C-alpha cells in the first residue's frame, strides 16, 4: 500500500510517500497562512521525489494543528451551551468555573443544570425529566448557542441519561449539534465536561477543515480515502474528526514519536523533536507514545481526554539568541529561518547559527558567523534539552534518545548520559508517523466481578469490544494486536467493580475509491 503522510506544523509542512515500510520520498515546505497551499506544495514535492503519481496512492493521512490552535488563539469557536445532568446533588461547582474568561466569552459559554445523573454505584440520583431538557435546550438556543454539550454525573459508569437527553434534543431540534461527555473523556465530571465543551465548540471548524482538505484531495486528483491522525498515534476517519475534533489534539508530537520509533527501529526510547520554534520531549513504549496520566491542560482548561505525555519548551532552529544576556528563545524567526538566520544571509542570530559555528552541523549558504560567548550559549542549549529529557525519563534504564525534526542537527551526540540516534529521514519523522499510522479501538468500561463473570472474562469482554470497534474503523482483523490493557478496582463502589481500559491496534484495510 502506497500512502502519503502529511504533518502541518507551525513552521513547516512535511509530506512523505511510503510503500508499506519503504520510504519513497519526502519534502518540507513552509507552512502558509492558508495552510492548504503549503500542504499542496509539500505533497507535490514528495510525489516528485518518489516518482509516484497521485492515482497510485491508496491513503492520504493528515496530521494538523488546526483545532488546538483555534482553542489556544480563541478563534473560530462556535457558540456553545452545556446541559449538565446532575440535580439535586451535582451543582456545587458550576460549569466554566476554572476557565479563562476570554475563552468563555469567545464561545459564548452558557449552561443549564437539570435533574438526573447517577451515583457511584450506578443508581439514579433522580429521573430525567423530558420537559426540563426541552426548557434547558430552548434557553440555550435563545442565548445564541448552536452547539450543545451534555455531561452527566458518573456518565462513565452509566451513559443512559446522556443518550436519552441526546434523543430528546434531536427529536425537538434535529439540526443542532450535540456532543456527549461519555464519548469524549474519562472519570471526573469537571474534566470530562470541559473536554466535551471544547469538542463541541470546535465542531463547525472541524467540518470546514475536513471539507477543505477534501477539496484539496480532489484538486490533486487523489482517488483514495483521506484520514487524520489521533492523539494516540493512530488514525481516524474524516467523519469522526467532524464529530470529535479533540481526538486530534497533540497529533504533531505523537506523529513525530511514532515516526522516530519506526525510523530508528527502537520501540522503547526517549524522543526529542526539535522544530523551528519549540522542542517536544516524550517517551515511546512498544513504539507508541506514553500517554499522560489523569488529566491534561489545554489552553488553561483542565481536561481528561487521552493525550501523549509530552514536555514542550521554547528551543528551535529559529530561536533568537542574545549573546550579552546569554539567552535562547523563546522568540523565534520560525518559518523565516532561511531568510533571517545569519548562515542564510540574514541579520538575526539564531540557534542554528550557533550550532553551525560550533561545528554541530553544516547548513545555510554563508560562512558561520563569529559569536560572542558561543561556548556558554551552546552549553545553555544543551542544558535546556538535558533538563527536559531527565524529566521525561521514567526509569534509570539506559534507553536511547532519538533525535528528530529539522532542528535536531543542533543536538549533541549524548544527552543526560544517553546515546543520541539520528536515523535517516529524521527531519521528516512527523510525516512518517502519519504515514504509518494504524487503526485503533479503545474501550473503557466498569464491570462488576461476581459469580457470573470473573476478571479474565471481563477483560476479554472489553478486549472483544475494542477489537470490534477497530474492525468497524477498517482495521484488518488479521493484524490486530493488543496494545494496552489495565484494570483498576473501584473501591468506592459496592461489590468488586473494575474499571477496565483496553486499546488494540491493527493495519488499515481498504480499497481505492
């Protein structure tokens, strides 16, 4: 299968052409304001290098920062309202309580609290009232909301009421978009609710982005299907992106980590991805990024959807250097590196200039400049990376560090006592990660262990559900492997309840259209 992987970054857009595990060609192109022209340029250059035509491509897989950027920048957010199913006991902390005011204002955040929800053991707090749901809905519509998020107390134990509320809303207002918390986040009402609100406010943008990429696909005469990459290093269908855009958050670092593991053939390693403006550091286990723990913060909002455990900081090839104060970044020339850096004939001293002057790499069109305090600056750059690698390590095991990204040429050959690997095509690792993405199935479920079902049977039940989900998403059944499984006793519930999480992955199975 010939695939094209694309990763849209803040500085560059990368594209690669892969045939199974063989690298056929790749290219970088500056990320453009309209995004799509930069994507077209990168794909065209990659196809030319690979000597491949668009008609031969069987899958186009895109990683994009559109959605997380929209939240961070407070742009193109839909007017969103929340219905929390919780009364009489779940209203002590109101929705949006810990949100930045400007973000709430940008999405016109409104909410309604209604009766219902569940206790820890799955018993009802109170019955759902259809009339109350309709009144709440009408109030939110009157306030200008065209997106509705629904959260319910302990929806992860029982999602019945969220689904019932969804059906009521669709019956009364079939055109309004609805997001359910049980499909977005994990345990923890506020974090799950926040994730659902973010998802809801991004839905119109998601539709616009997917349709734009689809237009580009047709313009470039691709006859294949198009996919996007998820937070966990797997792919997602376009229709799922429109419904759940938050699943694509942090796909950039994720793609890089997957690509790093693939290119280096190291399944367990630390990954340092150096771009034009920032560096991301994370860990891969069994070839996939280690996921963050209980919660993650997105645009200063606490959420609990799945995200890779990545440390980001302001060091990149375009980081601006102050030789007097001996500082590196966080300001950067970004995608203007080849115009403004001194080794390219510009007048701005960057981290790339320091690396060239120090003999770490050979890039640019001009001689390396003389740099005051060069030794101190390179030491500072090395220390910045070493500190973050030390933070990302979860054990004292001597695992390698895989250096990827266009700025990785600046790195030393050893970091924090660990050997640094710079595999072939490492500057395109993010696009490679997109191209090799597999299909996943994830299921999280609370199961009561009793005379009817034991622990092993419960885990098998959830694994089967995850497998069926992956197959539904076009995974080849013969290639599905168990990626991760965990079970956690819920001591606060009566009886012996287990929260079981299972993730499976498999290769994409599809035909040209």
